[in-house]
C-alpha cells in the first residue's frame, strides 16, 4: 500500500513538473519580441555584407577545375566500361 501511494505521489510530482516546464516555455516564447519583415530583410542584408565573396578570377578557375575533373572522370569510366565490355565479349565467344 505504501508503495502505491509513493508511486502515485511520484507520478503527480512528475506531472506537475512537466506542467511547470510547459508554462515556463510558453512564457519565454511570449517574451520574445516579434520581428517585422522589414527588420528581417535588414538583417539579411547585413549578413550578406559579412560574406567573403570570391573574385571573378577565382570563380572562373574553380569552374575550369570542375569541368576538367568531370571530363577526366568521364573518360576514365568510359575506358573501364570499354575494358569490361571487351572482356565480357571475349568470355561469351569462348
């Protein structure tokens, strides 16, 4: 019997604790001021000013590197495919 009472008291205490946490979360959310859409875009503009943008030359060089890498990879995959298809044809002809 004592265990049942202790369990009920513990459950009640946990329930009250959760309710208090929920109330405090709601109160904290209510205290936060709502920003206007104008303020949002002002903040976005200020953040864009902090970004270090690459120069035209850096963008061009990086683009060339990417394109060359894609071409080299495509040729490599084509050669491997050619090798395997030749080996497969040779195995089937036997």
